[in-house]
C-alpha cells in the first residue's frame, strides 16, 4: 500500500496542458475571490470591532512612539497587554488612510486571503492542486477564521505568520537549503512580536521535522536548526531588548505587567500563567480562572466546538491514516514530512488549548484551523489516489461520515433542514465511497462533489452567519446571534451555553456588558446591557458615549494631555475613539496594573494634564494579585472632586488641578 501511495511531487511533475493550467488558475482565482467576498463584504458593520486595539491603532497612527510601543493612547500612558506587531500594521494603515473601520479591518481580511493563498501553495507543493484547493477552502470556511479575519485581534497576523513558517520549512526540505529554515525562524520571531509565546508552540515540531527529514547530513541539520533558532530569537528579541533598556520614565508603562517589564508580561501574564492559571492581575485569577473545564473534550464542547472543530474529527482520522501509510517511507520523504509538520502543529496546539488552566477564549482556536485544513486536503486526496484498495476507501468514507455526523451535532436545531440534509447526503456519500472504484467516471465525480459539499455544509453555513453579523467587544464569537439567544445547538454547538455570559467561554456578544451608573466607569455599552457594580463583564465592554458627553470631553481638548481618564482600557477606548483625543486607561486592560499610581495621578492632576475622570464602581485588583491603584485613584477622585452627571455618565472635572 505504501508504494502505491508514492507519487512525484508538484515540482517534478510535467507541466499540464494549457487548458489544465487555465482551469487550475481559474479555480484558485475563484477560491481567493470567494474568500475575499466572505471576509470583506459588509466589513464596516462591525465598527471598531475590538475597540481596545482600534484605540491603540488610532494612537499609533498619530504618534510614532505610541506606534513603536503599542500604546493605548497617543500621550503614551500605558501599552496594550501584547507585543505590538499587529498594531504596527493597523497603525500604519490609519496613518496612511485615516482612522476608520475600513482602515483597521481591511488589513485583517487581506491577511486572511493571504493565509488561504499561502496554505494552498504549501499543500499544493506536497500533494497537488486538488489538495491545495480543498485545504484553502476548508480554512476559508472555518467559522473562527471568518470571525478573526473580519476582526482586529492579533490572531489574524499570527495565523498568517504560522502558515508562512510551515511553508518556508517545507520549501527548504525540498533541497535541504537551510536559508528557508532561517526564513521560518524570522516568521516565528515576528509571530512572537504578534502574540508572544503562542507563536512558538510549533517551534519543536518544525525543528523535529527538519532534523528528521532534511536531505542533508546530521551535522548540517543540527546547524540549520540552531541558526534558525538564532534568527527567531533575534527577530523577536530586538524589540524586547530595546524596551527593557529604554528608560522607564520616558516610555509608556508596559500594560499587563505589575512591574513595568516586557519580560514579566512574556513569562507571566501572557506566558506560563496561561498554562497554570496563576496570572497576576487576571480577571479570572487562580488556577482554572473560570475559563472552562480542561480535558480532551474541551475543543469539542463549550463554544470551542462551533468555532473550529467542524472537521477536527476528520482531520484526526486522516492524520492517523497518513502516518500509518507513510511510516516506512524514506527519511527524506516530503509527504511524510508535511504530515508530521501539520499533524504536530494540530496535536501540540490542540493539547495545550485543551489543558491550559489560565485565560483562554474560544477564538484562540483559529490557530488550529490551518493545520486542520491542511490535513483534510492532503489526507483526502492521498487516500483518493489509492482508492483501488479497500482500507483507504473505508478510511476515506469514515472521514466523510465523521464530518457529516459532527457537523449535524454542531448545527443542532439551528437551520434543522440543513442539519438533516447534510447528514443524509454525507452518509450516502460515505457509503458510495466504499464502492467508488467500480463506478463510472461521471457518477464518481458526483459522489466526490456530494462528499465535499456535505462535509463543508455546516462549517460554511456558520461562517456565512458569522460574516452576516457585526462583531464587537473583547471576546468575539463566531456564528449567528439569533442561535445564541435561542439556545440552539448540540454539545457546544451554535447557541450552546456555558461559562461567562450568554455564550460559552464568556463571549459577550455585540460588545458585551457595559457600565453606566453603578457600573464600571463608562456609559451605555455598545450592543450590551449593564454590569451593575462593574467587575469582569464591565471590563470587557466598550462604551459608546453620547453626543453630549463627547462634546463635553472635546471642549478645550488641546489644553490637556488627556481629555479624560477612565478605569480599564476598554472603557477608555470608547471615549478616545469618540473624541479623537488621548484618554488615560487607568489600571490597563483589567484595571489591575499599577499605572498610574495614586501619587503619579495626583501629580498629573496638579499639573492640569487631565480634564475629566469617568466615574463609577470598579473591580479591585488585589483578589487576583494585581494592583489596587485604580480603586485608590477612583476613591480619591470621588472624595475630592464634584460629580456631574451627563446622560447617565458620572464625570468629575479635574481641570482646576486642586480638590473641590
């Protein structure tokens, strides 16, 4: 069987006739145009999407220092709680095209189209055009990919860079040229500057694949891996080194850390703390942190199931099959190397997501989508090539049946006609595949078409539902809000419930919960209700101030460094985007960073640098090991300055520089 599976790879295959090349180009163009339509149409409906990152892009578009550090505001009070590579892209877009929803979100969609194109290219070099086309379609139609590539979280750039790293590695394996592995190291370093250690989860996988499969001697393979590791560290570490050596008094505070340190952010709040749950200053706090049950079923249950797991059972079946079929091949076999690369990516990242006890959101599963898509494309085509044997036909049928059954489970009672139709067609196609080697060509083409359509039907429908609705807030969620409200779905499927908020994993749809009187500092939340007393839900909500409040904050704005200060970066972001002027995010994202301290805030007030303070209750930071500076500042303001209520928002005028 293994010898039957062998085939010449794309670079060694004679060029197809001109008509065949034209059809290939047309099909690739259709894939990319369709992806562009899915990711770009009605894109501006999401407004600022994640206002936290949109405000930072606005700041970067106005001030180069804010752009370099990833500051939340152009006056550089504090940075976002991530390294800033994704903000470098959107900040430049804002600087060139001006501040708008389009200038912030179009780059994300283009990254998605690029990721689909690069995945197609990579898989095609391994298993041919059909495999690449199928892999690209699976990635494009994964609901969480549709969500993230229409949103401005760093995950869009992260996915593109991870696919690029695998592409460079597998390209280098073709002739054993180490410079390709160096390029992969650079991509991984840039991935670190996008979302820190998450980008390095596949580093051991790619290193192992090179050591196993590169067509060179062991000494050269080891040297290549070490040099690539050096390239990765340099391309990631230069920015960290600059920030650590930069005098703290002349740069913004490093958001997400308790001691103004990027290294603390990397290894603590955004590093090992995500694994153990011990994240100082986290909104969850403590092992587990309230982020859902850990275990092997996590990716299939809660909301993660409807985000990325539609073809996960199929991918696992095909991965096991491909490993078995290629296990005895020569060390340098490129197909086996590709299977190990994509399969290693899926298993390492999937297991980590399944067992990490710290902060994890369902949309993180977008990091699994390229690996799932590649394995489906490669596995389906390679098994199809040896369909004259019984075992490959059975396994191919099983993979189609798994896709149809799990898709029906995830669809649940949302669009029941689609659930039952795709299930029936998928099972019928699976049965037909058992005897497909005896069918005439026309009927064979029909079986293949039905199998593909039935396998992708649920995922495609949920992706289209995702694209049809606006998505805002700190924790976006794929799919249709109507399904979430009605509670449709099977285990963890569309509309399944669990965790924080209305949707599993704490997804606060439409901007989440806001503040207002008695809540977290802020006003009415965009698309949400109110979070009495502030707290976790309020911290994730973004306010949309009324015209009256905005006009008040804009008065004499040029006379102040910050037109206002508000506890929590999301609250501050709403006012900043509305006014176009810097708003100080007291306490950073969670309101638990010691920036500024009470003494520093008092000094800023005495100098007349802050005009207004947005009032309301807050969540203290000491319960999670974070700073209580924000609570102390709010208390000091409330005790010493007169309050004014405008459209339900409590404001304190600090412009006098002295207490009332």
